[in-house]
C-alpha cells in the first residue's frame, strides 16, 4: 500500500463514516467484485485472487467521500501480491457534474461505468499479467498498482443527455523521484434502438502518461457493446504508442459474445488478437452459474496460438 494513500485514507475515513451516518438513505454503498480462482495446465498451476471495490457515501449533490481498493494476489511457485488505495473526496454540482480530488480513479479506468469491465471468458488472468497494462487496464492504474509510486490528482465526471464523460489528471512520484504526469479522457454514449432492438453503447478513451523527458505512453480505445434479452456482445480496438521503450507500438482487437441459457446459466466466448511484435491470439470459452444474484461460479477454458497448453480454470466471484 502506498504511504500517501494511507495518509489520505486516515484523513478521510472518519469524516466519511460520520457523513454516512447522517445520510438517511442507506449509509455507505459498495460496488465492485472479488474473485478467487485456480487454473492449471500441463505445465503450471496458478491460484489468484482479484478484487476491485468502491465504497462511497450516496449523495448526488454536495460533498461526498469515496474509497477505491484494487488488489491482486497470486500463487504460482511463489506468492505475490499488490494493492492500491483510491481515497478521494468529491463535490457534486447541481448540473449533474462531480469534481473529485485526492486519489480518484483515472477517467480511463475500466470500472464499467464509462468503459466496459468485461472478463475474458469469465477469467481475470489477463487482467493481472504485466502485459495487460497496454490493452486491458488504465495505464495510470497499472503503474500505481504495480509499483511503489505515490499519486494524487483530480477527476471531473459529467453527463450531457445520453453522453457521459470524464476527464482526469494525476501526478505520480515514483521512488526514483522523477515527476510523472498522466492525463485521461473517456466518453460513453448510450444508444437505444426502436422496438425490440437491443440496448447499446459506444465508448472512447484516450490516456497519456509522461514517464520522463524521453519516455511517454499514449493509449487509445474505441469500442461498442450491445445487450438483449439473452444475447450480448462487444468489440474493442486498442492502440498504445510507446516512446523510448523496447516495444514502440502495440494494438489489439478483442471481441466477446454472451448467451444466457436462463437466469442462472450463461456462456461467454472471447477472442483477443495482439499485433506484432507480440503477434499472438488468445481465445477462451467460459460457463457461469449464478446460484444467487451476486454470487457466481465459473469454469473457463483458455488458450493461445503461442502455447500448446490449454488452461482450465475454476473460480468464484462475489459482486457488490
């Protein structure tokens, strides 16, 4: 955990609890998920836990406090874990906008509100690998989670009819003492078709991170998703341009399709193509059983062109 996060958390936690007690409609709200899973193939076994949750006082206008927590722990020969805290205060304006300060999440964070938080065949393995920093995560969030970098910043969220948007700025201070700056913009527009056509949304995100005077990363994402009574699916295109590092550019295309057999059983097909120089294709199929509204079990089969080993994964997810 980061020292700055702990300091800000201690300053915000007691006021947030007191504020929550004064709110008649339900105190502190929690959203997010915690997943635990075990995967194995002919060559390795891995167990992991993934968590991303947000606690906040439910107030549309005025002052509000929130705490985001991202955590990953996995065992594959050795045990490794990491965590990041996002304590923030925010003020909601009468026009529906909200300004957050402290350590808010980046506007390009895949939290499901503006950008999709779709699992790959119900598995979180691609979300916890270092490679995913370039195409499945906010770069700012990945740097913060995977290093001892201190961070603080601002974020503004707003709505204009069917269009939702967010912009953010973060200042990062790694152990080296270098000053790094991150900027992000995300747009999401809901589209409701006439008659029986499914609901859909399109989204766009741009993120830029200045690591130092010669190393910079700029990432883009554009995509769309739609959902009907039983069918759902989506398509993402991402591109990351990297200056001063070994890999100058990487792009991906990811698509997924869901089918709900019933309220309790569903399946997901996922496909991810990564451009050269990595030049690989990941594919997977997952089955999910939901015995209760917020608890699900999944079984996933995962593979890639670069590996002859098929992975089999079993996991449990608790959603808030």
